[in-house]
C-alpha cells in the first residue's frame, strides 16, 4: 500500500510520514507550505494551477508564476512522498493538483467528520463526538498563518463550525443532566457569536437547569439588550419561555415576589391579550388589586434605594 501522511493544521503545522516529523521548514519555504495547506483545506478536491497562482500571487502574478508553482510542487512531493512522486498523496488532476483523502490523515477532516456524525447521533453519542471534535480544534486553525487572506477565510469558516459543535455539545450536556458543562460551552459559543440565539437559549436554559435563576435572568437581560441594539428585535419564543420560567423559579419561596410576578403577568395579558367583556366587575377588581401590589412593591423599592 502507498504510504500516507498525517497532517496537523490546528496549532503548530506538522506533517508525519513513515514515523518522521516534517515541520514548515522542511517544505522548502513559505510558498510551498502555503500550497500544501491550500490543498489540505480542499482535501479530495482538485485545485487548478490558475486558482493556486491567483491565491498565492494575486492579479499581479508574473508570467513565470505557473513554472514556479510547478517547481514548488515538485519540492513538496520530494518532502512528503520521496521516491513515489506519481502515486503518493499529492496527485496531478484537472490541470491542477489534489491530495488523495485516502492517503492523508488530517485533523481538520477528523473534526468535520465527528461534527457531522454528532448531528445524526443519539444524545449520548452526539455529546461524545462533539466533545472529541472540540478537543481536536482546541488550538487555532492555521494559527501560524497570520497574514494570508485565504487562511483568514478558512478560519472564519471553521469558527462557525466550532460554534456549532459547542452548541451541540452544550445541548447534549443539558440532556445528560450536566448543566454546569452546558453553561460553560454555551458561554464560549456566545463569546464567539454574540447574536447566536440558539447559544443564548441553551445558556439561559442551563442556568435554569442548574437552579441559578438570578444568573439566568441576568444572561437573558444581556441578550435582550444586545438583540435590541444590534438587531432591533426581541429574543424569540424559546428564550422568552425560559425567561418566564426563571422568573417563576426566582419567585418561588418568596410570597412578595410571587405576588408581584402574578400581577405583572395579569396586567401583561390585559394589555396584549384579547379583551374580555364578561365579568367586568371581577376583572376591574383584579386589575386594581394587581396595580396595588405593584405600587406597594415599587414604594418599598424606592424607600430601600434612599
């Protein structure tokens, strides 16, 4: 069988071949390393010479860019598949080059495969797979390529996948009754994508599951303000429902808070719900009572603030 290679793109660039470890310097310079990395990002899909020249040199590429590219590729082949330039992992295809996925073990591909499998697995297995994916991606993708636009684009695409893995891991952690882990994962997802409502929902629900209503209410308020400022909208039904449950959880065991919450809910329904003409006297009495409860609570709050 043709010997393959194992490549790491998370953290430090590294190629393993026949027990030997090849670093970035072994590729023959920056451009050869970039060529290999671009092909790795497109593992199994041919990339034309024209496209590689465009990515590496831009529109100002010289007439000899293709010949230079071919020379670099020859050097890469000597490094990763010595003595096997025709049948090794790096092949010529469709006026370009392709890396054979059957001969390349890539950490980025392993991350993607685990995430895909997790999306179709039962909760316990999905949690294990998504956590394994996150462990693989613990270090930055192409963190050593800080100035290349193509590397930044790859990091942006990967960042979205990583948030998806964090959210899936958080949701399955909650399902498995691990609210602390769910909260931690959701917090990380929110930091990466502050407007991701799914991440906020699992965060607030995680606090609810952990019996931390104050923290959950604070998280909901941060989300509400952020959505109002940046999106001009309020959180969706799932988040609002979690918020209401937290309010009720917070009011449990506190008669005064429970009465205030009941009054607010009643008045809210009166303001936004359908009007009822039956039992007008009872309705008026309930509305007055709700007003008195809120007024008394506000008076106490103002007195405490003085």
